[in-house]
């Protein structure tokens, strides 16, 4: 997990990192809440290597967004918000 910044307490963890890489490092059904604001395709450049939203083809963007949300579904608990 290549974390840019993180804050972890006994009650919560906040990660500022690649969402797919970070979630792939988390166990199934382990997250209570996920807050996200996915980027639109070709609307913003945050000057981050391999950021979501700057793919050459819309199909590549959709594949990456779908992968991210598959990971969200995998890590969220059944009683998650």
C-alpha cells in the first residue's frame, strides 16, 4: 500500500492514497464507511501519475472506476454507511 498520508486512531483511519491499491490491502468486510468523489473523465488533472479520469479512452476510464467500486463493495461491511 503506497500511502501518501494517513491518520489512524483507535476509532478511524483516513487514507490519502491510490484508492484501488489501498483497498486491495484491506480485508473483506472491514470498512464501516467510504467517502468518495470520483473524478469525471478528462475534467481534472491533479498532476498525479495514473490518476483516475485521464485515461485515453472512455472504456479505460469505466474499467478503472468499476474496479474501484468493486473494491469498495468488497471491503464494506454489511452494516456499512
